[in-house]
């Protein structure tokens, strides 16, 4: 059995959804910085897994209620990284 922070998967999906339209660098370092910033503003939601299957269910009502918070954290993180990229070679980024 493993523990998985399902919030990480949700944030990954939100980043993939928002990033293409926000004129922000999409290099690996910038995407990881966006992910870190967003996840640090959100509570973790751990579930147990066995061979890739979830045994614990995430409360869908909780996720819907916090969806705005997740969206806000991701958009805010993208805006921050866009204004403050940390990759070494900023050419062609």
C-alpha cells in the first residue's frame, strides 16, 4: 500500500488546463515551481492505494467546494512564476 496526495494530481490537471492560455514559460523547472507554490497553499488530501487503485474515496463535495481555492492557488502560482521565472537560461523560454 502507498499513500498518494490526490491534491497533487488535481493541481497537475489544473496546471495543464490553465498554463497554455497564460503566456507563461512551460519548461520543467517553471512547471515544478508553479506546482510547488500551488500545493504549498492547499491542504494535502491523502488516499491509500494498492496497485494503482484507490481504496479511500475523496469526498467529492469537499473537492467541489474547494475547487475555487484550487483554481485560485494555481492561477496565482502561474502569475508569480510568469513574473519571476527561476530557470537559468531565460532565452527561448
